[in-house]
C-alpha cells in the first residue's frame, strides 16, 4: 500500500477512536485515563494504522510501558515489531515489567533494552538470519545514539 506522511496526518485528524476489542489493549488504554477523563487516543490510532497498513517491520524508539508497541503488534500480528528503550531512569523497573507484559500479550513483539533482546516469543514467517540482521542493526543504532 502506497502512503505518505501527509496522508497519515489526514487519517489522524479524521480518526474516531473505538475500542480495539482486544482485552489487553483496551485495559491498557483505559489505565491511561487521567482523572479528567482524558484518554490517549493515539494508542487506538496506532492499532488501526498497523492493522490497515500491515507493515513488515515496525521499529519504535521509546517503549515506556510497551503499550504503543503492543498496539502496533496486535494491530498487525504478522509484522515484526521492535521496541527499544534504555529503561534505566528512576521508575523504569515498573516500565520494564509492563513492557515484558506487553510482549507476553503480543507474540510478534521484540523488546530491546540495554542492547539486549528480551521477551521475543515467536514470529511466524520471520527467519532467524533476518532477525539476527535486524538485531545487529538496532544494537548499532542504540549504541551510536547513546543511552
Ligand atoms: C514518551 S515515552 C514513550 C511512550 C510510549 N511510546 C507510549 O506511547 O506509550 C519516551 C520513552 O523514551 C525512552 N527514551 C528516551 N531517550 C531514549 C534513548 N536515547 N534510547 C532509548 N530510549 C529512550 C524513555 O526511557 C521513555 O520510556
């Protein structure tokens, strides 16, 4: 499917968030609701975008709790989704744990933290040499960008 950033911007403006009907995601999105009732609609948008575009590979820099990565992965289960975070700030123990939970709920999701791949269950149609190449590339990006 052909698309450009302008089109994605237009889709985002017109987007009407609906529950994904995937328990893990809808619960995570609900957890983000603040006391004023604001909920981060961009999670539903990421889910829909991945579902409609079905990219082969999605790379996210900045996992935090792995929620956006899970939205990409569960939106497009055949995609390889890689999420990267240093997770060394105060409070990141919980964020790391939540990212592992997101990986457990999303079989195509790979979490790279501190240069190491974690929590990658299984990816259908993704060969080991391909995964090794992707991993090496991402580790290079990670180490050259600095933590
Ligand atoms: C705004 S949060 C990400 C939110 C997440 N994508 C979501 O939508 O729920 C930014 C994250 O980027 C991570 N981060 C910032 N600089 C980084 C770097 N140089 N390398 C890896 N992760 C980084 C932080 O640790 C933090 O968890």
